[in-house]
C-alpha cells in the first residue's frame, strides 16, 4: 500500500487540502484579530518565532522527509 503511487498521490492531495483549509481559517481569524498596529506587530513577531522554531527543530532533529535530504 505504501508503494502504490496512486495512494501516495491521493494522500498528498489530502494533505494539501488540509493545509489550504487551515491557512484559510487562519486568514479569516487574522482579519478580525488584527485591529491596530500593536496587534499586527504581535502577530508578525509570533509568526516569525514559530517559523524560526520550526526550521531549527527540523534541522536539529533531522525530521526532514527522505526526498529533502541530500544524498
């Protein structure tokens, strides 16, 4: 089942759909949450910290998928 390219493609499209739904929901919530400059600054700082923490975590733990790793 893991070697079936059609099943892998289906799961990849499901993952993409889930990510799109999460981004859509975050954008809708963000439009109502950012009401002034301090709130926008706080959102920007939070996103930057989350992004940098994820990158550092992936590099430190080598959690990259096999296709990302250099051979």
